[in-house]
């Protein structure tokens, strides 16, 4: 008997919890609220690695280009933000952290909101707010939001977030998605039939995507659309306190750092760019890099560090302290975002 079979009873328990939670909202035992502006949820039914943050970033950029004022609202998974606190980023910088009663917290240690900082760096005029309680996080910055007058809220990772009502539900599928069992026996947060709740189902594909031979049949009435994952040219990071990266040629033998759910496409894109890693250091999704990764022995012989935007924004300070030029391979999602405005 496989280990997956042993976990099927726990998947049944997980499914029961999903059903009970939905019923609680439908019966009014829990209350859903609308935040006011048009709310667009970007979510998934898989665990990790479907491109929610790059898609949300592209959607925000398209909204700004069309003259709108979006806010991105997320949970801040892996950020180490306190349970009752909320943080506000703009231009990749942490502007303010507030506690449950709205007061500003003077000191924050260990905060590493990689996705929030990455999306904020890509959209420097767009506020990014994170907090475990997303309704509270949004409301605790009500004074700022009143001045900003947002036209749209982009709810990052919101498909299972019943507490916030939304106007559009977008569900992303990974390139190889064919369906699976529920957690913990499989990697699904909800059964595939939950896609019926979605207003749009988008499969994010790489450049060389080929439709799987045994493609999953989506529920009746659900039509899958495609978005394209595109990697740009490798870019040097310029540190304010250093010349690292200035005037450097494309790194040929770098240390490659990667802490994302599905690193395969990133490593393939580096190979296509002619980069031959001296060493590849991987950590789990949202995992931290440590000083040992940048010790003289670890970086000996490397002409640079190359990483993803998400990994860079998780630990920019420790990378800057390495004294080695740091390069990022940027990634974006090409899609017809105005369809959801």
C-alpha cells in the first residue's frame, strides 16, 4: 500500500472541513464583507507555484497603465508578520507596520515579505498591504486608503478566502496541471469541480508549452485560457553602498540561489541564457538563505550570484553583504488583463 493511500482518510477529513466552512458562510454563521472598490481575486486550487504573485503584479501594472488606482492585498505568507499586525509596502520599501488597534509599531525584526516587496518593486506607485487577517489589514490603513481612493483591490491568493467578497475570481493552473487528490494525499486545496466558482481559469505556460496528451477535462462550462510566462534578460542589482554589478558582463559561472516552489523553469531559462552555474543552492519555497551560503568557501570561483526576484527580495541585505555582484532573472506573465477591469 502506497503512502498516498494511507493519507486518503485525512484527505476526507480535509474535504469535510472545506464543506463545513463553506456552509458556515452560506448560512450566515460567518460574515463576508465587500471592501468597496472592485475586487479581483487571483488564486488557485493547487499548492504553490502557479504564478499568483507575477500575475497579480501584471494585473496591477495594466490597471495603472489604464489610469486606475489598484491596491494589492495579500496574506504575506512566510513573512513572519505578527498574527494581528499589518504591513504596508510601496516601491519595495516597508513604509509602516500597524498593530490591531491601528498604532504604528516602532520596530520590526525578521520581516521578510518576499512576494510583497517583489510586486511592490515592479509597481512602485501601487500600495501592497499584507496581514493574516486581510479585512483588518485593509481597514487598519483606512486613513491612507481614503486619500489614495483605490479603484480596485487585487486579492492575492484569494480563491479560498471566503471572508472577502469579490467581483471577479481568477484561478490559475500550473503548466502541467492534470488534477490530483486533496491534501494531504495530493496537492489540491479544493476538488477540481470548485473551478465552477471561477469567472476565469488561466493556465500559465512556458515558452515551449505542449498540451499534455492526457489533458484534464475541466468541469462543464469552464473554458481554460492561457497566459504566457516570459523571462527577461538577466539584470544586475545595484546596491546603494557598493559598485557590485556596475559594468559587469553577463555572469557565466555564478552561484545560483533558488527558493521557489517549482525551480525547473527558472533553471531552464538560465541555461537558455548561456549561464552555467558553478553551484546551485536551493531552499524550500519561501525558505531563507543564510550567511553560510555566502561564506568565502561557498562563493569561491563564482563571478556572481544569480537568483529570482522573489528570492532576492526575501534577503536583499544578506546578498548585499556578500560583496559579490548579484543578478536577477526577471519573470512576468503575458496576458490580456483588461478583460477583468
